[in-house]
C-alpha cells in the first residue's frame, strides 16, 4: 500500500491548487480594494461577507461531514446518501431565497443600507448556489476526484476574478461596495451550472430513512459549526455596536479586515489540508495504526504552519505594501492573527476524535466555550482597544477550544500525540521569531532584514525536517512507501 502520508500530501496539493489560486487572486485584489474603495466601503463588504459565512453553515446543515460518514458505512447506498443530502439542502435554501427576496427592502433598511435591497438578494442567491454545490463538492472529495474538484473551483475563481476586473476597470460607474459581492454571485451561478451533468447522473431519490440518519448525525455538527463560524466572524459584526467610535466603525472594520487579509497564507494551507484530511481520516479509521498516523500528521502540520507564520512575519515589510496607505495602520495585528489561525488548524486535527467516534454532540460544548470567550473579549475590550480586542479574542478563543478538545479526546478517543515534541516545535518557532524581531529592531535597511530573515527561515525549516524525520509511522500497514 502506498504511504498514506504521501497520498494525503498529494491530494492536499491538488485540492490546494484551487485554494491557492483563490487566495492568491483574493490577495491580489486587496491592493485594488484598498486603493479603490474607502475604508468605510471596504468595511461594508467585510460585514456582508461575515453574514454569508455564518448563514452558509446553517443552510448546509452539516451534511458534508455526514455524507463522508454514511457513504463509507457498510449497508448504506452512497447514491441515496448524497441524493438525500442534496434534496434537503435544496428545499431549505429555496425557501430561504424566497423569504429574502420578499423582505429585501425591510432587511436592507434595518441594516442601514436603504436603497440597496439588491444586496440582500445577491447574498441570498450566493447562499443558495453555494449550499447546493457544497454537497456536490463533498461528493467529489469522497470519490477522490481531486482534479475535477480543482478544475471546477478554478473556473469559479477565475469567473469571480474576471467579473471583478470588468466591474472595477471597465464598468463606467463609480465602484462601490456592491461590486465584490455581485462578482461572487456571478461565479456561484456558473459553478452551479457546471454541476448540472453530475446532478442529472445522480438522479436524486428521496429515502426518508437515510435522510433521518444523516440529519441525526449531521445536525449536531451544524449546531457545533454555527458557533464555530460565528466565533470566526462575530468580531466583524460586533464592530457595529462596540467599536471605539460609533460613527467610524465601518472604517475601523475595513482597516482590520485589510490587515487580516495578510494572514491569508496560513488560512490557505489550513483550507487545503482540511479538504484532503477529513475524508482521509475517516477512510484510515479502521487501519491498525491509524491513531499513530494521526499523531504524526499533527506534528508535520504544526511544523509547516510555523514556517508559514514565520515567513509572513519575516517578509512583512514587502507584504504590507499590498495594502493601500490608509489601511497599513493595522499591520501590527498580523502576527496575532497568524498564530490564531495556526491554533485553529491544530484544533481541526485534535477535534477529529468526536467525528471518528460519533460523539458529535461534544463539539457543541467545545465551540460554545470558544464563542463565549470571543464574545466576552470583544464586548469588554473592543470599546477601548478596537481591532486589537478582535485579534486577541480569536487567539484566546481558539486556544481554549484546542485545550478542551485535546483533553476530551484523551478521555474518549485517545490519540498518542507527543505533546513534548509539539512544544519543541513551538520553542524553535519562538526562537526564530525572536531573531526576526531583534533584526527588525537593529537593522534599519530593509534589504538587510530580508537577508537575515531568509537565513533564519532556512535554519528553522532545516531543523524541523531533521527533527520530524526521526519519528517514523509505526506499523508496516501504514509505513510502506
């Protein structure tokens, strides 16, 4: 059998192509947004993107992970599993879209955007398309059709990019905050159209028994994921109520979001990893040494995330130039957000225990604890510290959830993580970061800082490689190359 780590790495690379492209193009649009839109307008875009992220979790019902579990389960028909999930999501989203269209005027006025009711329709239509394609993309992942997955994602990304370019540089009107959201809508509609042949081949059928089993397993995951994604985006929504200046909260939100965008590389790798790792973990669950394998994956993941964090910090002088001059005031929160996202990725690894063991209800309490931390930190500190409270709120929340999940996992589904080795990785990260910080304080010339930081990053990477290679995967059934 091929080395499972190589299989995981290979699929991560393929899935990652579209993710890399999406994040890179999204990142490349940051200079356009931060030079074309005002701080206030970019803040409005950020607010609506937060609504989309939170509502999408609710409208997919947690059925992506449910499909992975039941399509791999003996006695279940994969076609009925995906058919039931698809029809359930379609019905819910059709009803939601109808309601949003009917009440778009009052909703836009209540949010302070009277005259922009089309924006509510855009958001609802994006959610309709994305929720349906989420199930279809999950099916591609389950079938290991990583190339097709990447092609469809790439077409979607390029469509959004093209629409943005036309709207910002060809369309005669003055650009406003509706343009980026309308560009997303165009790409979502095209992506759904690409899946029409797949839906016709699936020939969806409704099996009440299958749908009931799917929902019983998946709804707790949705309930757990909802506070989870709310935890990720709640700070954006709280700016409206708790930022230091009630008149300028949209501008502050725009500055914060622009700075967070510079942490996109960490989020990129985590997303790539999750696409490949979730079905990988389920399919390896019956292997003799699967838990040892999961522990090794955690170490490699942590070390690579450390390299990403240090790389962004080490080259922040160059990366920050992507932002418009008015948006660079928030650059200092970037290291905090990078570390927060790194902890979030580690949380994904240690939280697999409740998915593999079927104890998905435990996820609710873990994520609620994180949401509580986020809420308290932002409500208490945002009026005084603005977006600094948001950044540290993320870090505190993800850390609390990580510790809780790791502790509960050690009781109910023990995985032999080598915490001493993981702490050693953080120790080397800390030393490298200290070197980068010391260089920033002492070296006035940008070129000198870049040279020294490159040497420090190369040293970290080489030491990590030597350190991790010393721990092989135990067992011939998973270690053969």
